[in-house]
C-alpha cells in the first residue's frame, strides 16, 4: 500500500505532518476516502490550499470533498515535464527554458505581464500550438505564481518538494518487510520525534534573541514577534530597505499617502499606500499578503515615518 502523508509548513519553516493514510489503490474513490477522513481528522476545517501533482484520481476527488480549499498544482512537477513536451534536442532549448523559468518562478510580475510574456516566448520559439503548452497555460491560475500572488499566504508553499523531504524522514522509520502494526508503531515514533524537535525549537525561540544587523528599531521588534527562522527573511528585507529603497514620488489622497518607492536591487518601482492614522500599509509587491512578512518597501516607509514597531495587523498568526 502507498503511504500518503499530509504535509505543511510550521512557523519555523519546517515540515509538519498533519496526518497520513495508507491506500491500496491510487484512484478517485480511494483519494475521496482519504480526503474525507483527513477533513474529519481536522475537525471539518479545510485548508486554504491543497497542493498536489496532477494525478487524475486526485483531480477528480478534490472537488468532491473540499468546498472552500483552493486546489493548486505543484510547480516543480509541471516544469519537470517541459523537456518531454518541448524536446531537449532543439537548438534553442536552453534559451527557451531560461526564459520560461524567469517568468514562471517570478513572484514580482503581475498576471497580465505574465500572460504577455508567455505569448511572446511562445511566439519566439514556436510552441504556442503544442498541446502540452496550451494545457499549461489554460491551467495557469492553479500553479503560476503571477496568478497566485494575490492569494492570502499563497506564496508560502508552491511545490510538493516539502512532502518529498518528509518522505525521506519517514523512510528512517520504515521497513519494507514490516507488518502494518510495526508501521503504525514506527509512524507514532516519527511523530513523537517531530513534535519533540518542534518543542526544542519553540523553547530556543523563547529563550534566545537573534543578532540585530541594522539600526532600525522595527528590526528589534521583528525579532520579538517572529520565530527566528521567519525573522531571518524579515531581517533580509530590513537590510535591503536601507541601501536599496528611495522615494520617486509622493501623493496624498485624503488620509492616505501613496509613495513610489524605487528598488535599486530589482530596478523597479513599487507603489506603497500608507495610512498614518492606522499605520496600515500595502505594497504593490504583495509580499505581506503572499508570505506574511513585511517587504523592504513598507519597512522603508515605516522607518521614514518613525514607526518603530510592526503593527499588529501585519503580524500573521499561525
């Protein structure tokens, strides 16, 4: 039987297992049963997203069980099929793949910009009429980052690679010649180890303080409200806000201030809307919405306005 774990990210950016199932057949009926039991184990609470490969059984079963969860496809699995669809022997293969990867994995481009570039690449390399590429494009809203950038926390997970790493973890506790009872005992041992490790990291977060690398007071507050691993990403944004961001325009709309922020690293302008009364700020890069972390552009605005703490509404609870 196939072991099918449900894996996610915890607040330390580590794999966490919600539950697992054993299935004898990988068909729609089996997956419908698995998803139904998963939903029951989670107290009826659906995940925001469920990311899988494009297995036909899974594709049929997901909409039969999940009513609100958005089904997304693993980007890595789709891109892994490109060589067979396009043909690695073509002279322009490496150039084509480089261009395609540049827009597929880019979280910073708008959906309309992605669509235009896809059409341009397809026309340049004469692939728009290939069935496989037409299908990839038709389903772009389920796997392309440009079409998922407005989804709440949609950028936290993009592939099922996290599940692949979890499979390696379970293999340390599994024997092909073992019985079902032995597997169950080993699974419990694996869960105990995973939870023990998580408690150790939780304890480390409570009793240690990361090294601060800038003079920004907001960075110090970030070290207090984020887990250490998430803080590493926030800290990188804080450092970049100092040396790479500059104002390229400012407009007031009533109580709102809209600033055009130039990001030298990315050679691009971003629009940051800021309300001094509520401290609410949004950026056109959508990083807070996608990943739950303030971007360098908003940090720069906050620092310029003397804001020394991360507003409560900007700290995503897990």
